[in-house]
C-alpha cells in the first residue's frame, strides 16, 4: 500500500529541510504558467462574447479592445499593491479581512471558493466541448465521463505537488501562447490596410450612432458588451492568493508574474478583438469566432488545415490548464479561511508532498458534483461564472483605498497617487460587477448568489462552533494550569518501573486533565511520567523557516512545563517530541520510542466529548485518540482514553 501511494503521489518531502522551500516554490515563469492560464484561456470566449454583444455596431469593438487592455493592467497593478502589503499570501481574502473586517473577508473568501470550483468545472467542460466537436457525434454520450476523468487526473497531478502539475501542463500552455501570438500578429499584418481605416471608421460610426440613438444608448451598448467580456479578467487574483508559494524574494517574483500575466492576457484578448474587427467573421453553427478567423487567416491548404487542427487542440488544452488553476489557487484560500476559523481545521493541513490535500479533494469533488448536476452543459455553467471574482476584486481594491487613507502618514509620499489609482480600479471592477449581475441575474446569476450565501452561512456556523470551543478551552487552560512554585530538581528515571505515557496537544488544559486524572485514578502507582507531543507543519507554520522554529519552540515549552511540574512534586518525568505533517504518524513513532525504553508502560489520552456529538463535530475535530488506540492495540499496547466533556 505504501509503495502504491508513493508511486501515485511521489516520495514524502521533509518540511524541515532548508532546501525544501526552494524545491516547492515557483519562479515567476512557472507561476505565470500555473496561475496565468485561467486568464489566458478566457481570451477564447471573453472577446467573442463582447464582440457579438455589439450586434451590427462592430466598429465599437475598438473601444472594447482598448478598455480590455487597460482594465487588465489596472487590475494587475492594483494586485501588485496587494502582493506588497500581504507577502505571506491570502490575496483578496486577507485584504478584505484585515482592512475591511472579518465578515467582509468572509464574503470575499466564500466568493473565491465558489469561483474556483466553477473555474475547474467550466474549463474542464469547455475543453471537452472543444475536443468532442472534432470527434464523431456518436461519442458525445461519453463527454461527461471524459470531463470527470480530466478533473480526476488534474486532482492526481496536484496531489503530487504544485510544480509537478505545472511542469506536466507546461508544453500545452506555451504551445497555445506562441501559436496565438503568431496568428494574431500575422493576421494583423496580413490585413494592415484595414488597420489604418479602423480609427476613422470607428469615429464615423460612433458619430452616426449617437445622432440616431443618443449618447446614453451608445454608452449603454458599449458598457453592456464590455461587461459581457468580463470573464477575460478572471484569474488575475490567483497570484496574490499564492504569494507564499513563490520563490524568494516573493514580492519581486509576484510582481514579475503579474507583469507576465498582464502582458500575455492583454495581448491575446485585445489582439483577438482586433482580428474580429479586421477580418469581420460571421457566426456559424458549431464554430467559435476564433476558429472562423484562424481558418480565414491560414487559408485552405492541407498545411493550413493541420495548423488549424493543432491550434484548436491547443485551445482545448489551455482550458484544461485553466482548470488546473482552480486546484492551484483554491485550496490556499480554503487554508487561510481555516486558519481564521471559518473552515474546518483539516483544510489547513499539508500532505506528505506539502500540498493542501483535503482542500484539493474538496475542490475536485465539488467540481465533479456541479458537472454531474448540470450534465456538463457549458451554457449553464458560464452564466454562474465570473460574478464572484468581481466581488473579490471590488472588496480588495476598496480595502486598498481604506489602507492608503488610514496609513497616509506612515506610508510613502506617493500615497495619494496610490489611493487614486486604487479608487479608479475599484470603480471599474464594481461597475463591471453591477452590470454583470444585472445582465446575468435572471438567466441564472441568482444561483451563484444563492450558492455563495449558502457557503457564507455554513462558514458562520463553523466560526460560531470554534469560537465557543476555543473559549471553553482557554478557560480550561487557565483553570487547570498549575504554577511552578520553585525551581525543580530533576528526578532520576527507572525505566523498569510502571510508567504513564501522556499525549500532549496544543491545549495545556487537556493534557493537565489527563495527568491529574491518572494520578487520581492510580495513586502512587506510576513512578515515571512520559509526555509526548507532535508539532504539525500546516499552511501557517510552513510559511517560512522562522514560523517552523516558532512551532518547535511552542511544543518544547509545553513539554518542559510538564516535566518541571512533575519534578517539583518528586515525580520522575521526561518528554519526547516529533515534528512532521501527519499527527497520527508522528505520535505513533513516539509511542514506539517510549515502548522500547519503558517496558512497563500504559498510554493515556483525553478525548473531548461534546454535549451534542454527531458527524459534524467529528468532522470539525480530529479523532486522533481513537486512531492512536487502534494503532497501539496492533502493537499489543494499551491506550486508556479519558472522557473530557466540553
């Protein structure tokens, strides 16, 4: 079983190896490939939706092309500020939480979670639509199965690690980008005569339309088309969510990644709109405008047909790479929310490959469930898509405005320019959000709001549970923590005597409850007390070497306290500590060490008992004592679990 697991997911990585952070971190180029694919893939449908929405007034597409390129850079520069202020990652969720309040942070985080699930589902379904459009119609009933298989494959790739999944998909991304840049440049050059006529023709058409319809109607038409192309900007926030996964210096790497994303996305999106203007494609059943334009550019030769097939195949492939962005960015948001208590603690834990395994599984299952629910219909999924990301955009940029106002005396002399820029970006993104919500609400956009509100409601219930639970634990720590009255003298240990081995977790109160109950239940029976504790590396402690050291110090301080407490009452005591990814695995190692040294030992642990115990409380809290008990029974040892009502 262990060999099979290593074959599928790779060999375990040591989080305490100083070189491991460099191994799992991303340079700007790989971050661009992994996190920029979502935005780049949107150039397949965003510009087309905007162009079609203009109807017969296609000359207005020039305004859309300029506005699209500007918007990409405005949002990117806004998120550069987020990267500067929050170099530990968290992006839109952390900005809203720390600058606007925890509840607005919750809205931003919930919106991102839903958006990333939809990113996985929409991109996988769209990619399969593109592939099956090139296959016989008889195979269509296998499409949903193929979509689920793709998501499962991407899930498996990401379980091996972020870098591994990106490197696997790298050729698709580069192939798509290079071919599309070549076709866009060639298409513009081949039609260079029309290029000189675009501006005067657009001005003329604008004047005539204003005279016929009025300025307000023209602006409404342009804004409507501009908002329908809003899917173009999805994915720009992904870098700020994953700054902690970037190569040092993180801020510089993050900014370079944003620059690559902004240039590539503005070039492809605005470039496609220019091609539509120059080549004037007409809609045909079963074909995208991209395919029609590329067919016109390449011609009808056999070589052109092969190139067109490769181009369309790469367009399908980039959608799968975009789907992977949801797996790369989504679990990080989930982990940050788990750290703040909005999500179950298990979503902050790392696997042996130092990825957020539980988060990956949740996103994979959720995306598959949505695909099955809508039978893989892209038309329904697209309506749900792109609303939530603008909630996060708007909250993040408004948070920056608040920051520059409140910190104007402590920051640089350029705070006013940064404030004005953040406010401009906020106006743009909030306007797109309002227009998108209004235009998509009746056709299914309401469902996105309902789903997001449901996620928010669940998070509020989880937060309430953890708040009450942590409050009770804090009171318990205060009540049960015994003072160390005088400097204790170490007591010699006799390993042949009866020994009680006690598990120590994060709460001193719980471990003290175990110790005092053992002494009460077995008076003067145990001559030695051994305390074992595991320091677990999660998303928070894996942020850097200093965080890992803090976690080590915390574990060592807790164990030192229990040794000194026993020594001051003339009881022999020692402690064992281990550090790693899996709580049960590390504690099992320690039990084996204690078992070898102390032949006559019994293990003790406390288990929290809730008044209303059900599967929800068991999901929110780990069942470590029960798992350890099973492992120790296999070794022929005893673990006594003491109930502790809370």
